[in-house]
C-alpha cells in the first residue's frame, strides 16, 4: 500500500490493513496478504485476502475449503500437524508441506525433491503475478476497488495461461 517510510502515518485502509513482515525479503510492509490456491497447471482457484500480520495457518483452512481439492501443497509457513490433521478429518484434504532441517520426523529425500518441484510451479505463479502483472502495486482507495483490481489481475493471468488471449 505504501513505502516503509510512510507506513506509520498512512490513512488508506486504516483499521483493515496493517503492518506485516515479508520473510523472504526480510522487509516490513503495510497492506494485505494474499493466500492463493493454485492448480498443478498454475491456475488460481481460490484466494483469501487478510491483513498483513495474519499468519498463513490462520487463513489456510478458509482458502482450501473454498474449492476443495484432495491434495494441497503449502510452504514451510504452513507446517502444523494439528492443521494437517484437522483438514483431513473435517474435509478429507491431504495437506503436505516441506519439512524443516531440524524436524525429528523427516520424509524421504525423493519425497522432498518431488514436493520441491511441485512448489516451484506455485512460486513461479507468484513471481509472474508480482513482476509482470504488478499485483503488489494496486493503488486502490476502497475495498471494492482493491477487489476489482485483484480479480482483474487474476482473470487476465488465467486467460493468458489458458491461451485464450495473448499478453
């Protein structure tokens, strides 16, 4: 929503957006966080937008039950045996995450390699949405405007990915 120098005095979306940490960039930011469900082919299926400080596990159940799929992959931010158990028991959703280096029970190396290959598709989708479709640069002044811009970006990306239109 704004540069780091202005995030403590910004007025836009006050009370809705807040300050969060982007772990990969090691930067603080003011705005929202997008939790996106992506198919194996790289198509967005469902999403939830939360305040920036919301933990991934909090929004995981919501985004995965919008359009239930039997198998879901998450990044290391989603590691939680309780969440995996709850999703399986309540919705019959298998939820897999890569293991951490210090985890006691680690899956086989071949499983980790397969999971990493599948996660690469998801990370590529996010990179394309940020770099080519400038998703992090939405300059809306209302929630409705923000939603329209986000839906437009996801629709345009989906149409290009399906080959229905050219970029």
